[in-house]
C-alpha cells in the first residue's frame, strides 16, 4: 500500500516536471510535490513543508504583513492541478468575523479593569465612622435588607477573569488585520478608550484632597436622606388614602351584611352595646336575657353545654372555673361553629382540636379579665354559637354561688358573686334559670333563697334539677324528688320545673352519649312510670324549647317599651348637649383622640421649622450657663495666679485638655437634649388662641412625658463632638479686630456678672451698709459686725500689697487676728480665711476688668506677639477660645438636632400615640370630663336606639 502511494506521488511529480508553464525555475525539482520531494530527494535544500512564494501580475498586500509581495505569474497547471485563486472578499469576511474575539476581550478586560479600579477607590476613601451620626437611622437599617457581602462575592475573581480571557496575540493579529477596514470609532477602540479614560480618571481622583472627598460624601448623604424622607412621606400619604378606601368598603360590606344577620344576632349586638353602657341617665338595661344561676358545682355549665350541644366551657374538679359572666348567643345555622364577639376566628365544634382551643381561649379570657387581688370579674365574655337544631336565645352563665371561701380566694369573693348575680336578676325582664343539684340535700342550697328574693312570685323563674340519676339512687324516698320538683320542699315559686341528667360524671363523655344516657334513664325511671314527673318536664331538649319560648315571649312584650325609653333618653341627651355646648361637635372619646393626635403631630412638625439661628443661640447661651462656673473657678482663676504669660498659657492648655476629655462633650449633649425638651414642651403646651381645647391638655402632657422617657440621644455624638471641641480650643489665632472686640466684650460681661455675685455674697456676710441702715431701719447682727471688722482689716492688707497672692500666710492670719483682738473683736482664723476669699475675689475681678479695658486697643500688639510691649492679653485670648468653642459646639449640636434627633423624636411621638390609641383605659384616663362622657353616652344611646328599631322591624317581619 505504501509503495502504491509513493508511486502515485511520483507520477504527479513527473507530470509537473514535464509540463511547461512559463515559470522561471532553476531546477525541475522546485515544482515537485512536497511529499514526493521529501521521499525521493531528502537532501534537497528546500525540502521543508513550505509553500513557495507566488509571483502574480497583480500587486497585492497582506493585512498581516506591512511589506508587499513580489509579482508572479499564474501557473497553467495541467493534469488536474488547479491554479491558485485570490478570493479577497472571502478573506475579508472571515477576518471581519474575528470581531467577536475583540468584543469578548474588551468586555472581559473592561470588567477586570473596572473591578481593579473599584478596589483602588475603595482603599482611597477615608474612614467616616466619626460622621455616622449625620446619616439618619433608617439608612443603617438598609444593611439588614441588602446583603453587600453577597454582592461582592458574586463578582468574579481575578483568576476566573483570567480564565475567560482569550489569546491576546490573536487579538493583536486581528487588530492589525482590521486596521485598514475598521473606523476609528469601532467598538473595540471605544472599549479600550473607555478603559484608558477610566485609568486617567483614577489618576486624577488620587489628586483630590481628603477634605473635598468628605464634603462630597456629606452632600451625597444629605441628598440620600432627603430622597428617602420624600419617599416615606409619599408612602405614608398613599397608605392613608388606601386605608380610607378600605374602611369605606368595609363599612359598605358591614351595612350589607347587617341585612343578612339573623334576628338573634341583631338582638345580641344590642346586648353587647348595653353591657358597655353606663346607665347614668336613669335608663337601665331591661332587655330580656336568660340568666343561669346556681350553687358552685351544681351543673350550670353542663346544662348550658347540653343546650349548646358542645363541650365549650373549661372544666375542673371542685375548682371554680366560671370566674366572669359568659354571654352565649345561640342561633340555628348549617355548621356547628362558635366565635367571639371581638374575633373573626371560627371554632369548628365538631373537631376536638377546635373544642380544646375554644375552652383554652375562654379560660385565658376569664383569667385576664380578673384584676390583681380578685377572684372573679364583672367583665362579660361574649360568645356566639351556631348549629343545626339549636334554639335561638341569649344565655348568661354567672359564677357559682358559694357558701364558704377556700384558700387562695379574695376576701370579698362571696360578696362579689352575690352582687353580680343580683345585678343580672334585678332586671324585671330577665329569665332566671335556677340550677339545683339533685344529688345533695336541698337544705344546703343557697341560690334558692337568692332567687326567691329577686323573683318572689316566680313569674320569670325556671327551676332545673340536675343529676336526677344520682338523686334517684341516693334518695330513699322518691317523693322527696317530687317535692323538690314541685317546689314544695322550700318556699320558691317558679314558672316551670324541669329535671335533667348531665352525664355519668365523666368529663370525656360526648354530648351524644349524654343524650342517649339521659333518654335511656328517663325511659326506665320510676319518676315517669309513677307519674311523679310529666314527660315535658324531663330532658334538656324539652328544657331548651321551654326556655326559648319563654325568652321570645318576654322579648316581644318588652322590646318596644325599651326602645321608647332609649328614644326619650336620646332626646334628653341631645337637649343637654345643645344647652351646654351649642358650638361644639358631638365628638366621642375616639374622635377626640384622633383630633388631639393630629394637633400633636402638627406641633411636633413645628420643631423642624425652628430656625438654625434660634437653635444655636439657645444652645450657646444654655451651654455657657452650665460651664461658666467651671471655666472661671477651675481654669481662669488658677491660671491668672501664675507669674508669667508662659505659665498662664501652659496651665490653661492643660486644664482645657482635661476638661475636654472628661466633662465638656457630655455636658454639651445634656444641654442639647434639655434644649430639645424645652422646645418640644413649649410647642406642646403653647395655647393657640381660640382654637385651643383644654380637654387635650392631660393627653398632651402624657404624650410629652412618655416620648421624653423613650427618647435616647445618639451615643456616638460625644466622640465626634470631643474631637471638634478639642480642635476649636487649640486654635489661638484671632484673625481680625472684630473678633478681638467680641472676645473683650464676652470677657467683660462674664467678669461683671461674677463681680456682681461676689458683691452680693459680701453684702450678706457683713450686713447692710450705712445707707440701707438709715433708709430701711435695719441693723447688723453680731456675726455680721465681726465679719465687717474683719473685712476692713483685710482691705488694709490688700492696699498695702496690691500684688498679694490669692492665699493668706499663717503669720498674716495671726497679725489680722491680733489687730482685731486689740480692738476688742474676737475672731476665729477660719472666719478670717473665709472672708479673705471673697475680699480677694472681688479685688481680683476688679483688677481683671481694668486689665480688660486696657486690652481693648491691644490687637496691634497681639499681632506682633506683644513684642516690645508691657501689655499682655493672654486672658482675652482664653475667652476668645472659649467663645469660639461655644459657637462651634452650638453649630454642631444644631446640625445633629435638625438632621437626626428631631426626626427620631417625631418617630417616638407617633409610636406613643399608636400605643395610646390601642389602650382604652389610657384614653379613658386622659380624656375625661362631662363633655366627653355626654358625647359617649349620646353616641351609645343613638346606636342602641337604631339597633333596637332595626330589630323591632325585623321582628314584625318575622311575624
């Protein structure tokens, strides 16, 4: 095979050698095939795999070579050899397709350069931790929402970018090939120009000073703060509008649902409103309801559960479980469910999980309603139960009446239960369902006497004997049960008598099993067989039918009369309002709270309208009042006792440094917080003419106190303030005469104020002078006379030596004491030193004021550093440094107030108002008075009357 291929190659070589095509050649071997030439002529010098250069008649240029090729002639190849064709359009298209390498390389290179530039810029940014307090709090909360670290990790690393980069040698060749065809504005050139431009910008950015960077960052932060504030305001406005729309739709939906409510639900709503109504206008709640009373553990709860056909109440063995009244509204419905008045959750009574949750919820509500130190509560828990076959009625389960109190009960538990039971049974239209335990002796019952007192004729009482199965077993004579049922055993009359069985005593029994047991018992009971009881007097089913009929009969007889009574009450309340408050709207407590809330928020917003000049003046004045004593007593006076100006300046610098490091920033923050409180209190308590309403004063005061209590100053402010104050106090260069005069004026005012205080102290020590003694007829006491003599002696000492130091030597004290004793004045050395302190202080302050007057024209010598001058005004420079520090501190605190603290205070006010809005007890405590109570009663009476009229109309339609 290999030889065959070689022979074929030789044939081609021979055909090329024999052909004549006009090509200049030195040897016929030049036209041989390369493979053949390597095989047959291995020693030929040009036997490498190279294509011989072509010489054609047309001048051509290569895009990859700058030099032109030599001219050649085309070959006329025979025997199947084709001539070399120049497809320059195809080559151009193939090279243009190489642009993709250029674009990919530009994108990858640009991304890598951008990341490198970002890292360089990040290293150049200074540390701005000291200026974080400028940024509002909600900006720092963005870190919780946006994970910056994840974004940084998402960027590709340098190694990953290097892997994606193509061969730059090929890209260079492509650029060289496209030089003649691509315009200067090509994508690749633009991309590299952008990269070069970014590099140049990087160089220019390095030249920017740190101060300019900080200013730019501060401006950017302020713009961001304003942007987010506008966004928040817009969102709050939109939220308010959407809330209005939702409330309007809810109101429409409620109105539509009212038309679909059942008769018993409408009646139950009236009773719920009446339970919160304060009957202070002689309009008592006389609407019918079924009141369930009985001794503790008599079976009240079990009877109610049999009527409701569900185990809905918590249970306990011998423990008081019913701790507050529970109003149960029974109505017929397709599903057996229960729900509370103030909740939208429905409990499916066919599921044991929902039943357990309902019992737990009732127990929690009972315990929460009981106040500390009490056992039972008067608050009513409203529950609605719907289900197939339920009789429509409203029952109220009351705590069981007890005869003795056990450990853990409040001392007034027994009286409280009696008062609650009496309050419900006093209603002349209330149906009393008296529950008596049949398993115990009737003589031990307490509730029967109570019911007899409330309804002696028995016109609205239904007597129920429970646990008849146990009574039949334990009682020797069945006639005793008949006597109890007929009411012959004790003097209590009733509208009807019933006997029921509430189970076998097992709390896990279901309602269906209890019903079956009850029916089975009465079918086999001797009470029915011997005609002691009639058939309609037994079972809870007959009981619920009888109670429901009695309830609706009482409702129809009394509801219209109650509606007329509330109509008359409404007329009386409206007349009273018109007579007492003719120009005021009838706003109830909630509406008044909303009005007060808007006023408070408007007053808080007014804080943002306080001018910066006003803030700075208040801050500077208050801060100087706080620190002036420390500056005079601990800095200026000790430094003024030094011998020369160098020691004075050194002492001042040391004491100012210590003061700035320890006390000054904290004191400045305290002053700023107190200033903010004063302005906030001023806006909250400011009376605004005729629009001011005194009824809001207590609420505003409570909001102010609670807001101030919650607000805490930014702790990072002290650190940045300390640096600013330290830099301000280190500056000693007074630039112009105006600042010099301002410092002298500030120093003169301070010294005059201190001199006035000192004169007042000396006057109290030595008593009134001769002028006051003659004009006001007052004299000096013994101690004042001694101090006056001591003062005169010390003043002589100062006159003798005007350069006397601040402290008296021991020999000088002895000399003064002996001179006074020579005049018959006995004096103590401590009194002499105490008097000397005030006398020398007055002398020093007067000397300092004289020196201050001399320094008024000393600015020229200050500029020459007091060279060739005996005048030294270092104390003026000290007061200028203090004055400048006060101004810079006031400006810094004002910026923090307006940028951060005022907005945080506004946020706290909103939170306090929201908390108060949810606390009804707080609103009742803060919004009080006859006007509020009258508006509340008027609103409730109107609501009750409207609901009663709607109920009466529905009742007539049902008839």
